[in-house]
C-alpha cells in the first residue's frame, strides 16, 4: 500500500461518523440514548420510538427485531445527518429514570423529548434539532412540537392521522382471525375513549396483554389526543413519510395529516411497510416476517425522504 493510500484511508477513518452513548437527566435517573455524530454542522434528528417496550434500535421483546432505528441512523449518517435514538423512560438504558414505565403520559414523553433537544444542542452545537417520530412516536413528536423552542421541524413516519381508537378498530377488523374476539375488544376501546378502565379478566386472552391494567391509564391518555389537530397547530416544517404496504397505519392517515397541515411535505413510499422495510407483495405473512429481520435495510426511499428534507436549505 502506498503512502498516499495510507493517508487517504486515515482521512476516511477520521471523518467517519462516530457512535457514542449519551444521557440526559430524567425524573429519577438518567435517560439514555445513542448519538451518531456525522460531523460539525450536520443536521441532527432525534428518533422517538413507537409503542410498547420498544428500544432505541427499534426492537422490542414482543417479537420485533427489525432494528429499524439503528439501520435508519446508520443510513442517515452516510448521508451526512447526525441522529440520537433513545430508550423510553423506565426501559432498557433509561430504566432508572422512573420506577414504573407504564405510569406515563404523552406529555411526559414530550417533556423528555425537549430534555433531549436541549442536551443535543449543547453537545453538538446545532442551532435546532429535528424530531422524527415513528408510529406512536409521531404523536409524541406532535405534542412536543406544540412548544417549538429548539426545534427545526417534525418528521412523522408511519404516524396515525386519526385518534387511536379509530386506528385500533381498523386494525382489529382488518384481520379476519380476530372475529371471535371483536365484540368485547371493541367495547373496551369504547370505554377507553370515554375515560373508563376495564377489568382485563373480562377480555379475550389474546388482548389482555395489550389492555393490561398497568397500561390502561396511558391508553386512556393516548385516546384523548387528535393527531390531525396537533399537526394543524404546528408552525414548523413538517415531513410526512408513509409506506404504501404498511398494515398498521394507512395511507389515508398520512393524507389526513397532510390535509390538516397543507404546507407539510407528504412522501408516499411504494412497497414499504410499518418497520420501513421493502415488501414486494400484499402477502400479510411476508410483511410480518420483515419485523423479525434485521438483515433487511431500511428502504432507500425512506432514507432519501428524511435526509433530503433535513438537509435542504430553507
């Protein structure tokens, strides 16, 4: 290897994005995340995770191992975009932040997002930070963006455009296998919308974990939020990214968000599902199989949309 080649290799290594652990103060202990620094002056995206016990990489112990957020962060770094992906309060690296991770509201998560924004700006020198919310994380991003301090804008990825009750009813009705459990399950959704808890013992076994007593307070809070109304109130730039083969959030949801904020940018990505992987058919089993496959990259169209939006001159 020539001396010139050695110098070139050293230069590439020196400029490669660096991943490092990052923490910010939480209510009772630190909140933890991973910063990938793409260099001075790079835009910074804060990735807010979706529902349930989802970790900073986009995985959860309920069977999702697609590593969506880690793969997205790596792909964005290759495009010159820094990112911070985080563990929710009370979970994983943020376990010490609160005693009970289920005793939480959307407003609590939004407050955590602002704590991250302040810390990221101090750490990187960025003037502002982009909020990228995936799925339920989109609702958190919308709530956080009601206070625009320190924010560049909002990126809503696979985010519902309707209240949670309407989305859950549609998801349940979409799967014919759910027919035997629909009446009591839909009745429970009605109760949550009315602000009432239900006895999990009265529910069908398959939905008891989803509607456990521990999470019902959070569900009731979630059901009270209207994503379209929150989107309409935002004055910052908004990007809406939606896969056309998402079996959890519909293209109609993305269009509802766009209708609420006509100045927002809407990007529909063909053949992409809820975990942002390419799916080449409408086969439900094949779609769900990608939720367990970290070897599949995040679809390039998603990366292009996000990187292009945050790096564009405004």
